[in-house]
């Protein structure tokens, strides 16, 4: 298995992000309300900003948590109700020994919306968050106003045997070595050593059974069905050989009318590399589709 294959899989599916001190300071200007919704026997943690029947809902990537959107949340709180979620197994949500699946994650979003009394959501999903919000749209189309795909894929990347070679090291007692390898790839291009340490600490704090379960969830063929997405959709991608002309053609056929962007000079964490550009792009998309105030 080549290093380029590992890099391709990691960048495509397993994401985290990093917060600058300035972004954290800005986020503190509008304190969120910490709340918990109930899903079966587990608690799902979320933070709420504001009120209203419609909301912008931020969904993090694999082995991350809601804090990793704080470079972006402040730009939206004066435009819309905002909710950021810790998916089951992540952040301050419960981490039981259950089967982690895209259905479970989609249901977690739904119970949060019910708890918050939100009727419709614009869902913003980074990396693994992309198939999560796509699964939510499948299950709850009437609750989905629009989707924002942030450097995440809408199709699988490799065959089962290659993925087995990639995932098996995470199942053993030395799983943290593989997690550290993942961190090395996803953190390429980040110059801030403190930021790198934050990424490492966040990812390695995720329990092994959650790491493995969430990765297995992304290997489920059922989540990659090529059923059309008809909700207004924005995709913001970091330039990468994987997101080539053939992939863009596939996405445009899968999501008619998609607003598709590929940015140069940014990493997989484009929303923290260029927070103002990212926030402005998403807000412009939402205004164009009458999803927030003009």
C-alpha cells in the first residue's frame, strides 16, 4: 500500500481543523448555550446560538468536535440561528460501545433539531461530515433546506481490500500509531506548532472504538448510492488531484445545479486557512438561495 494512497484516503475522509487564538477570541464574544439531546440511551451535546425555526448546523469530521468550527461560527450568528453538534462518540457527547453508522449520526442531528425546536436546517459538513449530512438529507429531506460540502466526498475512494489494509492497524493495541500517521497527513501545511498539538490532542482523545466504528461507517456501500441530491448545495473544495474534472462531472450529475468551488493555496482545512473567504462564500450562497437575510 503506497503512501500516496494513504494520503488520498486520509485527506478525503478523515478530517479535523484547528483554531487560531484570534478566532477563539472572536467566538467568545457571543457565548453559546450548551445543551444535550437524547438519542436512545446516549446524550448528544450541542451548542446553540440564537432562536428560530431555521438554523445553520455545523457537522465536524472524523475524530473531531464542535469546537473546530469556532473560526466560522461568529460570522453566522447575526444572520441566522446557529447550532454546532458533537456527533455521538465525539467531543462532549456520550461514547457508548454501539455501532457507529451514518444513520446513527443522521439521527443524532435529528434529535438535536427536535430538542432545539428547529424545523429546517442548512447543514455544513466537513470531510466525514459530508456523507453524514448527505445521509441526513436521505432520511429527512423535508428538514433539509440546503447542504454545504466542505472538502468532503460524495463517492467512495478505494476497493475493500485496500481499505482493509488501511483500517486494520486501527483495530489493534497499537492503534494510536496509525492515528498519529493520519494526523501527520492531515496536518501537512500547518505551520503553527501549537495548532498541530491541538489537532493531535483532539484526534487522539477519541476512543478507539469510535475511531474504528466511524471509519467502518464510511465503508458502508449503502451510503454511497448515487441517488440525486435536489436540495440547494454548495461544495467548497481544496485543490487536489482527487477533485479532478472527472469528479466534478460526477458531482454535477449527482447534484443538479450545485455551486461548485475549488480553491488553490489552501489545505484540507480550508475553513480555517481562509475563514473570512469561507464564511463569505457560504453566506453568499445562502443569500442567493434566500436562506438568510439579505
